[in-house]
């Protein structure tokens, strides 16, 4: 990836993370810009196979987070963001970046729960889920306790894109 495209990728990922931190949401407009810029990046190679790989990356990004969205563990903006980043990265790299981002998001969520004084409640919910072999239920939380998952997703994808985990 050329330095210009890499700079655009990092800037767009950072903008999504910043948006989620400030507003606890990633706007559809920003996601659309990320997606279209990724399509332009893939199209700039003038190889149809790259555009197809980008589309496969979109599908993998969606597939990775859709089950978590259905369980109300992540927001729709996070799902759409990872799909849009998949246009840039292709299927394998968005899978790696998404898994790394989710892992980092878990660390962020645990840190926020402990700092917010709800660590014991979260641990009890997870313990009950393990004992009953059911998925934990995500209760409605105040805006300040919503995990800005776009930040760790962006970090994970940027690390992979920079070649840190290929």
C-alpha cells in the first residue's frame, strides 16, 4: 500500500475512533466515506480482483461482528465500520484486525467497568453466563459506560495494515 493510501487509512480509522470516543457512535456518513475511500483505493490498482477482495473484506467484517450486534454486545456503527475497513484490507487482514480489535475492546471494557465501579456486577453477569451456558445479557448502560469499540477496532486494523500481524 502506498504511503498516501496508508495515511488516508490511518486518518479515517482515527477519525472513527475519535467520533466514537466523543459521541459514543460512529456516523453513517463517516462509515460511507471509509467504504468509498477503500473502494477508490482498491479501484486505483485497476485490478478487478482487488475490488473483489475488498468486497470479501466487507463481508468478513460484517460476519465477524453481526452475531455480537444481534446479542446487543456491540453497536451498529462498529459493525459497519469494520465492514468498511474490510474494503481497504481484504478478508484475511480484516479478520485479523477485527479479532485483535475485539480483544483490545475487551481490555478496554474491563478497564471501564472497574473504573466505573461496576466490575463486580460485570463479573457476576459473566459468571452466571458461564454456569448456565448462556450468552451474557447486555443491560442498557449510561452513555459514559458505553465502550467506544471503534477505538480498539481502529487500532487493531491499523496494526495489521502496518504489517504488525500479517
